């Protein structure tokens, strides 16, 4: 019998667009999957009486902040979240990519978070409520920092997060 270890990796693609839709800035980089992510996958697969309900472990929100602190697997939250710009990851924002891929999308629209210099993003489980603060079953799954970008009216920030399971 041969073992097939399963690896989880992700990539964050980030774009700044003008009001006309022109790409002003584009950036892509593999992200850091947190230690909590392995626990989330384990609990999803086990679904024992002691495990959180599957709906609470689903990736439920993308959140954004201003810190450029290097991500680590021990991270449990963003370092400096901007209040009021959490984006719920509804079914329409979750699509299947190639085999073993899940693509998650969120956009900060023209009126979202203006005046902040964004530099970090995180994927979070749903917990009891996708918009709640971190704690309980709402956990940071993945985090990445990117080159700081000042958000101004007339610009949108697009985030495409690809999570890939490979053997």
C-alpha cells in the first residue's frame, strides 16, 4: 500500500481596477495556509458529535487589513483589519477550478474602504455567523500580504483566492 499525502496550497491574485475597468495594478503570490486549516479539514471529514457542524467550517468570508506583517502558519486573525469591509463568500463567489481547486472571489467596490491603505487579506470559516469576530468556530484559514495599495473612490479591488488540494 502506498501513502498519498494531501497538500493544501493557495494563491492570492489581486487586481486594482479603474472605474472604466482598466487594470491599474496586478499581483499574484502563493499564500500561507494556517495551522487551523488542517483542523478545519479534519473536522469536515470526521463530523463526529464533538466536531462543529459542517456549515460552520465552510469558508464564509474574506477580510482585509492594513498590516504588512509576514504571514505565518500560527496566525489566527488579520493583524490590522479594516472594520466594515468584510465580504461574505456566498455560493456565487465560490467556483470550482480545475481538479482539486476551489476559487473564491471578493471585490471591494468603489465605495468600500476608501482612504485605507490595504496590504493584507484573509480567508475565514463561517462560524456561527460569517460577520462575527474571530473566535469559536470562526477561524482564519489562510492569510497573505501584498504590496500596499491606497483605496480611493473610483477604484475597485478584486481578490481571487485559489485553494488547491494536491496529492
